């Protein structure tokens, strides 16, 4: 069926089939050559449905390095009764035939003889009772270890949970493609699930608390919002020490705001759109939202790790806030949970966090987010090409003052004791819109936490600045911008 390399079957070609060939503009069927990466194994796969005994083939093709497929010479699905069957195997064209053999096979019972003996009567009387008891025990075990439907995955908290050997999320085949980012709690993969790309955030088992917290925040009623990352599912993969914890969400090809600003200067219109949608998302996160259309009520949530790396961008540059691993919910009548003071990314820590002088109340945590938002708005302004002057290379907040890897002591000295903030260039203040934006930024990162603007107020201000400035035909023609220097901005009474 294929070449054998060091005991492995080398899969080079698989049968190909796509039921959606017209929509996806592919061939309907044929042979697919497996172009695997070096030192990675290739497999064949098949997926199909069983509609009341009628087999409907969905897809066939090549499948990239998956330990669930190792050393399987036949394509056999073992799920008990899935909506979509999936199997994978090794060897050229091994997906030509595919079958379903569930793991649990019910015992066969022979018919009793015409003249039963006393022993037979006892056996046939007790056997159904025994089997019924076993069935009840099995049903109870399966209930305790069940995996609910796709989109509402309730994961058992037992770290020893063994998942079935199937590369599925819910009922949909999922394949990791490439690592897009690495962070404190693991890495983020671009993955393919059926015909869609998704993001898979992979946590090592030692970061279970962060995975659990982020999943619980995503599942909070009312968390669906156009400027918050859309959650798909949560899963556990592997067993024991090799276990990984997955969070699956929508994928955004443009990546994070940090990534985008590194490679792109932005126009005044783009700055306003990114800033306004970002403020809108944070305002909604911070807000107590009453029950609406069957959703909610949503409690106020503090992000606690707000930074440009945790803001994604849609194709149209709409901002999407993600990464809720450190977020904390403030539900009425309940303690807020884990509220350790010095959490988050050092560079974006507010003065009171760096000092360790936090008031552990809801508004105090929301104000910490607002300080970080001021820094992110500064990052946007620093890459805006609307001002009459050169646009510098992208730099992180305080990178010019204390470098790329500041210590806690460095930040305490600069932010707390010297009360320094990232610098505004003179040319920014000569642009009416940027000048107003800089004023808003200053009120976000105010040293006095209680004087900071709320996210809702920032959203209002940016909306007003955008409306009252006429976008220039060219970013260089600053003189065409309508002055907003004397515009009455939303009052500071809008602060938290």
C-alpha cells in the first residue's frame, strides 16, 4: 500500500472526493498527492454520513501528521453514533474502502431450547436483569463522562479524562495548520475545521486555571458582541502529562493590532475606526447588561490584560478584543473570584498595580483597563500618517524610555515615581484630530485612577472627534481637516 520507512508506512497518494466541489471550486473526485512536511507523516481520510442506512460520502483526501492515524492500515471509524463519520489510515489509497466499527459491541443472546431446564430458566431470568444493571451503570458512566454537542462543550474537570481517538471537534474534523502566535499561556494555531479557518489556543495542562477561566468568561451569558472574539468550543486533548487544553474561536487573518501596526502605517480614518470599535468592545465588556432577547444578564467584566497584542483586526480593520484568561467577572452577590493584584503584562500595568496599592473593587479593576487602553491608543496615534511629518517605526509603549524587556523596577521608577508617559510628538499636536485624541489619551492614563475616563466615554469622544473632522483627500493635506480644538468633548463626568 506504500513505502515503509523505519517501520512507518509512507503515504504518498490518497483518493480525493468533495461533495461541495461546486461551491469550493475543486474537482469532485480523483487522486490527491500528499505534500507533507519533512519529518511529518501523511495519512488518508474519509468522512461520510449515514442517512437511514444510505451512505453519503462527504470528503476524501490527504490528512497531515495525526497520531490518531498512526499505523492504521484500514480506514475505520469507531465513534458510537456520530452525525458525521470520520476515519483515517496510512498507505497509498487506503481510504478507498471505509467502514464503521463501534467500540462497544452488545453481547448476543441465543434463543432458549423448546424444553428449558431449571438451570436454563434461572439463567434466562437473571441474564436480562444483569444486563439491565450493566446498561444502567454504563449509561451513568457515559452521562458523567459525556461530551456535549459542538458549540456548548462542557468539559469534565478531571485531568485524567481520556478522549476518544478521533481528530474531531464536536462532529467536525479539525486540523492544525500553523502557529500564529506564542504567549505566556501557550500558543495560538491557525486551523481548518471543515471549510472554515478557526483559531486554536493550546494551553499546557499546568495552565489549566487560565484555560478554565477563559472558557467560563466566554460562556458567560451576553458575551456575544461584534467587538468581542467569538467563541466556538473548548476541548481536552491527550492524556495525563501529555494532555493539552484547547480553546477554539473565530480566526482573523490580519492578526493582532500589534502585528498590523508593525507592518502598516494607518490613515486618520483607519485610526478612528480601530479606536472607536476597540472602545466599543471594552465598554460592552465593562458594562452590566440586563437580560435581552433571552441572553444575559451579563455582569461587568474586567479584562486585566488589555494590550494591542490582545486586540484582533477583521479584514475591514474592525477591532475585536480577545484573550480573557485573566479576566474577572463581577456578578451581584458573588465574590469576584481570583483577583491577585499584579497580573497582566508589565509594560501595560497601571501605576497602582505597579505599586501594589489596588483597591479590590469593581471600578478599580475597570480603571486599570482604561490606563492600558490609553497606551494602546498612543500606539495607534504613533503609527498614524495624518500628521505633517515622518511616521516612525512601530514601538511599544515605553520602549524608547526603558527598552523592549523592562523589569518591574524599571517600570516602577518611570511610571510611578517619575510619572512619565509615552511622548507626544509636536507634529501630532498640530493636527486638530490627533490633538483631541492625545487629550483623550491623557485622561485615560491619568495617574489618579478615579480621574480616568470610562470606555463608554472614550467611545463617545472618538465618535464625536471623527464626526467633527473632515477626512483629508490625502493624509498629507492636514490643512483640510476641520478644526476641533474648541469642540466640547463629552465631560469627565462620564468617567467610571
